[in-house]
C-alpha cells in the first residue's frame, strides 16, 4: 500500500502526528456540537428576519481552523471553546427575544451542550469523549457523517482563502451553514447528507475557479518558470505554507534580506509580480512536507503563513513566526504586514555561511503549450492516459511511478502534476492551477473516457473534494494513496472507497493489471 506521506523523515515518524489524539477527537466533537448549534439558530433567525452574516463567516473560519487543531495548546483549545459557547448563548438569546417580540413560536434544539463557569478543559474534553462513545451509527452512517465534516472543512478552507482577496461567495457560505445544520437532525438524514456532500464538492470547484482568477488578477499571470534550489551566503528568511499575500507583503518589506519559499509557496515564483523581487532567491527544502528537517536546517527566521496546516517540531523556537489567527505552540504571532520581528530574527540568526549549489527545476506551465500537447493526442487508437495528481513528492510514490512507467502500454500518454518526468507540470499543489489544466484536458478528452486513469497522490480535505468532483464528472478510473488518520478515519476511508468506486494504490503491476483488464474496484 502506498502512503501519501511515507517519507524518509517526516512528522508521522518523528512525532507520531499522523493520528488524532483522544483529546483532539473530543475537542472536535465539542466544536461540532457548538458549531451545529450556532448554525441552527442562524438559520432560524433568518426565517424571522434576523441576519448574522459576521457570525456565519466566523463559523466558516472556525471550521477551517479545525484542520490544524493538533498544534493547539490547552489554553488555546479552551479559549476557542469559550468563544464558541458565548456565540451560541448570544444568538440563542437574540432568537428567543425576537420570537417573543413578534409572537412567534420558537424552535429549540433537542440536544444542547451545557457548560458551566467552573468547568476546566479536562471536564469539557471528558464530556466530548463521553458523547463520542455514546454515538450509535452503522458503518454507512459513520462514513457519511465524517465525510460531510471533511467536505465542510474543505469548502470552509477554500472560502477563507478567497477572503484574502476580498472575495466572498454567499452561496458557499449558506451551503456550509446548511451542511453543518444537518448534524442537528434527531434521525440520521442520510439522503440529505449525500446531497449536501455533492453540493459542497461542486461549490468547492467554483471557489477554486474564483481563486484562480483572483490569483492572476492580483499577482499577474502564472507561467513556466525556472526556480533555483541553491542557497547563497548570508542572512535569510524562509516563508512556508500557501498564502501568497503574506509572502508578497514580506518581500515588499524585506528588500535587502534574501527570502526563500517553502512548501506550496513554490508556485509563487511563477506569477509575474513575484519576479520583480531581486531578493526572492529561490526555494528551500524538499517537496514532501519535511517541516522538521527543513526548519531545523534553515539558519534564519521562518514565517509560517496563514492557513498552513503543518505539524512542527517543538524544539525549534525563537525564530518561528506566523500570521495565523491561532498560532502553533511556541510560534510567535505577528500582525499582518508587520514583519519587523521576522527581519530582526533573521539578522540575529546565523545565516548561510557558504551557501549550496543545487540543480533547479521548472515550475508552472504554459497554457498554449499544454493545450497543443493535449490536442496532439489521437484517440482513434484508444490510448491510455495517466494523470498523476498533486503530491507530497514522497520517495515511496516516486518508486511506484518509476515501476509503473516501465510497464504501461506503448500507446500511453502521461500527464503529471507532480511526478518529475520530462514533460511534468509542476504546479506545487496549487488546486486552482490543477483545475485549469484539467479543464483543458476535458475539452479534448471527456472525463468518462474508458482509458483515462487518475492517480491521487496526496490526501487532505481538498483532494477528497477533488475526488468527488472527478466522480461527478464521470471519471471511471481513480486510484488513491492512503490517507492519514488525522484527515479521515481509516475505516471510514475504506467505506468511502467502496461507495464511490475508487481504487486503492497497491502495487504498480497489480494496479496496471486492474486498469488494463477493466476490473471493478474491490
């Protein structure tokens, strides 16, 4: 079995962070109860003429933040719970008050969470654990219950990333509130949840399209670009995560200090406006989320941008900074666009003594060139077309595709967004750019084409949403790598694979045999 995060060195091995600790599961259950309760009163308030748009946005931001809860301190967990509970009490009172004023019969939730002022975090988490233990669901219900939550996280994160561009989408906002309200039903609303999952997946795709346009409008067009992987002697700043705004604003401020991208910010080098910065030296680190190793070996300040969902080693402190709303334990929270502390830490750090020369790489793609390549594919001979999705670039996956390509039929075409073969399109895990490439592909080759095969080599809420969108489009052959338990429960993932007709990546020879012989998913 091929794991999307099976590296030589990584957080899973280093700290066991690929599983969800019991207290985090309990915390998420408490959060889900509070969020669904708030959603219930938001919806019922709207029915009687009260609108709480800001609170709806807050709910979306909090769902998105749940992706990174493994890094929260006990104090942070408690503060978030308290704030949610205050919001719940506030909107419930507003609803009751308005019902009385208008002589309307109020609606109440059958099951509510009651917290008292003297409760400490351990008491609250114990309550969450008890509620989890008392859940009675069969495997199908459990799958859809958790899958809906994953989809809510994915769409919430996509919407929050759009907010950076001052763009909102009321339809998406309402779909999220409606989706989380489904957890308030006394009887499991299976058909409603199934419908909501499909609607959320389609909504996610729309948000990716909006973000692609926003990226170009803000930072200029993306084009194929050579990116240096070398380092130069001197002080330096590393910027990690995926938020282009934080990186751009830092570059505007720190014009004399060399800056290196990290992780998914590799894509920044392809946008026009980033190319003007002479101090934007290149990209540092590996491509497989080795944050512990990369941060430990980088001799300067590190800025972790908003919306990052990485696990970090607690041993490296004093030079880690973030613009995130809730900072990881020991990471210094800074105000957006105020990078003075980051630059000061960079100047005080050791810096690169000699620098290191490394071969660079091509990032991004030329749309016209890619379109011509797709147009050149002749479908008359029923060629196999293998599409390899965005990735964490693990060594294990590289071995898998090395072996696979040695065995594919002669009339095959390979389109890779990650695996580094000669015609690969490196889009650095940027979903909007992947969507652009897929739309070009589907204009020539429909998703329903029998010999079109997709390999999903990364697993997070966005990629699960992407898989569902592929199935909606009619894709028949989808192979996926394993998901970490902190993304989706392994038992739930097994049911999800069966429900959606997916295939688990196992061994290149066996998987290729399944593709060629048109075997149904096990």
